[in-house]
C-alpha cells in the first residue's frame, strides 16, 4: 500500500496539468485514486458514497462501513483555499455524528476530529501537503487514519484522538513560560504569604506584605522567562508595524508605554509577490510561501548555531515555528535543521513573520523589500 501511494504522489508531482484541474478532475484523478490505494472500493456507492446528501446539506464523499458514515471528505479544486469551507463541513459532520472529517483540494488535506469541542482550529488535528512534504513523513500516518481496514476496526479513530491529544499537550507545554510569567508578574496573597512565612522561619521575624511586593517588583526581570532568547549583541532599533508579530512588553506592576515608533504596515492583501530583496540580493519567487522559506533557509545557513531562536516567534493564537510538524497546519521542514515553519499563512502573516525573522537576527524591518504585481 505504501509503495503504491509513494509512486502515485511522485507521478502527481511531475504532472504538468495539475494546476488546471477543476473540482471534478481533482476528485477523479487525485482523491478517488488515493482512496483506491487505501483499499476503498471506489466503485461501490454503499462504501464510497459520492455527493452524500441529507436535506439541504451535501458532502463530496462519505466513507461508509456497514451502512454507517465513518468519514466525510469535502473536495475542492486544486489550489483552492480551504478556509471558508471548514464551518459548513464540520457543522454537517457533527449533525450526522461523523467522528472524522477531511477538507482537501487534492494537494492539501486537513483532518478534523469532529466530535471535539471548540473552533475549527481546535478541532483540526493533522495536515498533509502532498507536494511539499516527503512521503515518509506522512504516508504511514495517512494509512493509519484513512485506510479502509483501520477505519472499519476503529483504529483510525483511536489514532485521530491520540494525534489530537498529542497536539493539545504540545500546545499546552508551549504555554508554560507564559503561565509562569503571569504568576510571577501578578503575585497573589498565597505567594506573598509563603514568602513571609519562609522568611520568618529563617530569621524569626515576619516581614510586611508591602516589602515582599516591592521585592518581587524589583527582581521581576530576573525571573521572567523571555519569550525569545536574548541575542549576544543588541540589535539595531526596530520599526514596529501595527499588529506585527513582536514580543509583547514584559509585564510589570506599573505599565510603561513603549518608546519605539509605530509605523503602519503596507497591505499585501490580494496581491501576488514577484520577488523580494534582502541583504543585497534579489530573489524571484513563485508565491508568498517561497519568500518565507527562502529567508528561513538563509538564516539557518548563516546562523546555524543559534537558529533555534526562531522557535520563539509566534502570534497571539498561532505557532509559526516548531520542532513538531503536527503542531502546524501546513509544515515545511527548513533545510539543514530539525525545525518546521508554518506555510499555511496569508500574505499579511507571511510578511509579518518574515520581518520578525530578520529582526530576530539583528536586521531592520526595512532591510526586506518586496515587489508585488
């Protein structure tokens, strides 16, 4: 099974007509063929039910075992953006009691644990990019999640739940420094009293609570865990863009307004990138993702010893770099490293992440220029 899928994906990558596929072609040439390699009988409508509908709701395929819906697959044409189709798919799957649902444009596959609670992002647990990822990185997982035998025996659902739990644990572990900072920067009376009692046991005198609070405030910077490791030399002053992916100011008992100038970022919504220039070199690119991955590869080569600093670049609700591919929606491994970068980003997020990346290694935001069409 794995060998057949490997060969199929290799052929897919060399197919020059791939970008011209409409939805029907994507279903026939990609999705159904892949399902057949996963041992589903694509000619049996009781097993692979096309255009499965209940009332006014419809999904491209329902994979069924013994007249029971097990997996919903919604298919869009090659390269179509999938974001706007999550809500309808998950709503339909939830109403029909389908545990696992998949959204795909043939190349990108998003897996959701439908019965899980929360937003689409919270119910998502795994992603595959057939063109960008190495087959060894995802084919075994694909077989565990979608082969007929595994689905029929309930093993696929167990794998999905395990992946979802693993994703949550990794995400939670990344929040530990933030939780620690919150405890330290906002001490409660239990913490203050603990210090007072311990001080009394050592010297015999119980210090006033106000002195403890002043002590905590004075030494706060020593105990906070920085979201990003400090560089050995201070970087040049940065221009902060509105909503840019930068460190939040360290929490203090008194809030001090930032002194750095604020400059509104240019909008790249709806634009296509032609090239980018950085450090005296202009690089033509096919898409926005190529700029981000190109910059990552450059810094991974030039700053190999401290490249792991990128792991601290993140947004309010998103992780952009990780050692774990399943923490990201569309991960791409950065050459020469064991770190992955998120490529499932819009132009605005890619630009902000790129500027944060170059700032991390001591460059100005203005050192990156972008040419669009």
